[in-house]
């Protein structure tokens, strides 16, 4: 018999019928003799609705009260879920984050879990009770309610699984697993039966929105076996695992991630002297704008063009900041482009295979797609290109690396 922590996301609990369907599913697991801890998100749309309400009260809502408000979304779901489970004839008990004692730090809106007191949950499980815990929330040491950041119920699930040493943390969502790429872009995209934590982390940070990044980090750190499955469709889903060195047919590339929310800024003709990069990026980070890729090129006249990418939402603000810097540094010009996208190939097999990047560039060249920027890590290669080529690029890479259902498998 196993202990599973099952997390059901917003769409999986989005209506009365769906909550009832989840309750039936849980009953099935319980009937097989497993111990089940359920953690839930707010019903889909609810968190956004609450945020909108708060903004009608205060332009910048009080962080403490915002958390009091947002935590209600998940509190509604644990109560409804518990009622549905009781209706299935199960013994149930619901807990808010602070009741379990999910202890967090005090950074409202992005709190980090410091400790979970599992005694109550263990006692309940021993008594045959299904435990239902509100996702996304906890309390700080002074009992202030905190929330973990958008998508934070994934982290609750993983943290509970780690603290309880569960056999698996199962994330139930509206897709039936992690795919080689977004099936809406590539018809032949395949579900991966396994992916490593490292790859999943790259995929998540590079634009695949299935799991919250922090949850994957957490699971990797505490080695919590994590599985993504559909709450609507039966199937094994995708298991996120530790890299298996003995595995023979390790794919070179596991997936292709992409992100349209990108924008690029260039400051041209700045002097090539120490301190310039920090003078350019300092004010950007002071404005709380995150920088992704950075590129610097020295021209023959010893002046530098400096390019970096930011989230598209930050484009206007970043450009204004950069224009001020340009005046101070007497730069020639500031240019910007917010119609770019980033496409990345990800795979741990890259470590042991040469020529992966070249193959990527060849595939893009054969479609006449211009690469504007490149960045690499041990297990990924990312390129920036014009947004209009995004789909074409993803499709051609998917087939170049033979990731599709109909592509032949080769070494
Ligand atoms: N309800 C929260 C959100 O919408 C947390 C979650 O769904 O994981 O971000
Ligand atoms: Mg979610």
C-alpha cells in the first residue's frame, strides 16, 4: 500500500461536477488500500476574481490582507472537496495551511515553506482518514496567513509529499502529462513517459507552464517522485525522475520549449571599458525588471553594442530606463524589439553528444529563420528569433530531432 499526495489544480476542481468526479477518483484509490492526502487549488478563475476585488479597494492592496483574501479561494475548495468525499462514504478531514501548520517565512504573496508539522496528518491517515489540505497557503511564525505565489499549490503538494515521505506526489491537471512540445503547435508531439528534474526545470523556466518552477526545484532537492497526470483521462502521465546513468537509449533532446513573452533591447555605441555592463543593467534591476539573455559585442572602433532580453510586459519600462542610461553613457542609440520569441531544445543527453547545437542551427537555417541571439547551458540551447517564425521553428526542430510519433527513432 502506498501513500500518495494528490494535488488537483483549478480546472480539476472548477465546478461542483468536477469536484464530485475527483472525489470518486480518490475513493477508487482509497478502495485499493492506499493512504491519500489531497491538496487543492482554488476553483479556476477564483484567485483572479479575488485579486480584481482587492484592486478595487486599494491600488496596491495591503500584502497581509491580500493573503487573507486569496487564501479563501483554497479554503472553499477543501470544504467542498471534503463534503464530496464524505458523500462517497469516506472519512475525511480538511485543514487550511495554518491549521496543518505549514510554517512559512513572512514574505506575503511569495512566502517560502520552512517547516510542516505532519503529526496531525499522520494520525489521521492511521485512522483511515483522507486528509484534504488547502494548497498555496501557510502561516508565518506569528500566525499571519501567507500565500506561496501564483501556482503555489504545486509546491504545497511537493512539500507535503517530502515531509510525509510519500511514495509519489501526483499532480492532477488538465493535460495528461509533459509533452515533447506543445501539442497545439506540433500535432505529432508525444507524451513523455519520463523526464528528469533538471529537464523539467528547464522546460518550466523556458515557457512550458505545466508545473510551477519552485515545485520542481523543491521536488528535485528532496527527491520526491513527481508525476503529472490528467484528472479527466486515465493514463500513466509523466514521471519526473532523477537521471538514470545506466539507461541506454537516453534521448539527446527530450523536449522543445518556447516563450513568446519576450522582448529585446539594445544600447549601441557604449564605451568598451570596465563597469559598463553594470551601469546598463544596474538601473534595470533596480526597477525590478528581470533580465534573461545578455549579449555584448565589441566593434572594431572599441565601442560596444549591448543587447538583453526582458519579459514583454517590462519592455516599455525597460526601454525608458535604458534611454536614461544611454544619455549618461553618451551611447549612440537605443533600439528595441518586442516581437521576438525564444525557442529552446532541452535534454540531458546533450552532455554526451556533440553537434546538437549545430543540428539545431542547421534545421533553422533550412527554413531560412534568422537567429538573433543564442544562449546555452549544459542541457539546453536557446535561440531568440522573430516571433512570426516561432511555430515554424518549433515544428522544424521537432522533426529534426525526431521527437514526433511518426518520426523514426534513431541514435
Ligand atoms: N490558486 C492559486 C493560483 O491561482 C494557486 C494555485 O492554483 O496553485 O495561483
Ligand atoms: Mg495551477
